[in-house]
């Protein structure tokens, strides 16, 4: 991509202290965007923003819970106050709480729903209200998962929320298109991140069962994300893009 493709764009991305979210934030900054980088871990947010700043990016850290409606509005306000507008919003924050269906607890389900669905829903709401005021409109992106397409043991609640995000993106086309706001979702497959690298078998397992012969890298997901929020995809909306090296075509279990 052109290093100035996102010049003049202002983005906010949740859950971006590390992993996929960090790489999306980094690439947006290096391609010219100003970015509000959120993470629930304040120290992690500060460190992530500093790394991007050292590479020449314009990146402002903002710590807080991306499932909290008041904080979501604070993020939007911060983007407008610091950079004058908000043109890209990426709901990357999410939690994975494994659990056997027969023993899954109400409070666990409520937290997964609150973060994965509620946080994304209200981020889209707050961002689009701001984007309506701008002639340029904007782009919103949800982070789904291949577990929203294929069954995964002990991830019934998580998979349900990820499938719901894809339907939300499709539904909001009706609401947002008149304001020149696009909305899409990405469904990553197995991806090597700081979290998954803790499992010594993760990369070997997913390399064996993924048709392309490896788990995704964060760059693979970030490249797709940048395309969907860039001017090159302005006529794409309501869509979900699976980035999984072909795993959902065959879907062998890692267990």
C-alpha cells in the first residue's frame, strides 16, 4: 500500500496493545493515519503506542474497557478533540472464555456477550453518530472469527458472538449506507500472536491442518483489515472476509 494511503484519516482501534490489533494500528499509522490505540491494560497501551511512535507513526494511547459505553464515547471524543474527526473505527477487542456447554455459567456468558457483541455494537453506534456529521463518512470494521463459521469444542458462546457480529455488519448496511459509512467484518483463522505462542503445540498443530501449511501471521490479518477500511474498498459493505489459509474449506479439528 502507498505510505500515504491513509493520510488525513483518523482511526480508533480497541484491544490493540498487542497481537492483531497492534499490527493493524501500526500499519494504519505507517500508512499515514492518526490512531487512537486502546487497550484495557494501560501499560500495554502506552508501550504499544510508544513503539509505533518510534517508527514515525502518530499514535495516542487510551486505556479503558472497550465494553463500557461511557468509555466508548470517551474514545470517540478523544479522536475528535485530538485529530479533528473520526473516519475509521475497528472493534478488535474481544475475549475468549472456553467452557463446556453443560456447565457454562450465566456470568461467563454475560461477559462474553458484553465484550464481544455489546462493545462492538456500541462502538459502531458511537462512531457512526460522529461519522454522520462528516461529509466523508467513514469505515467500521468488526473482528469476527472462523468459530463463527465452524463449530469448535468448548466455544459455543464465543462462536455465537462472532457469528452475531457478521450478521450485525450485514444488518447495519441499511442504517449506515445513506451516510457514506461502510461496515464489514474479518473472520481470522488460527493466528500466531503473543497469546497463542504460549501454547508450544499451537503452530505445529495449525500448520498441519491448514491447507496453506501455516497458521496466519498478524500481518496477514492486518493486510485484510487495511484493505476493508481503505478507499480501495469503498463499494464493499456488509461483507465478512475469512482469512484462514483455507481452514474453513476443510475444517479439521485441532483436538
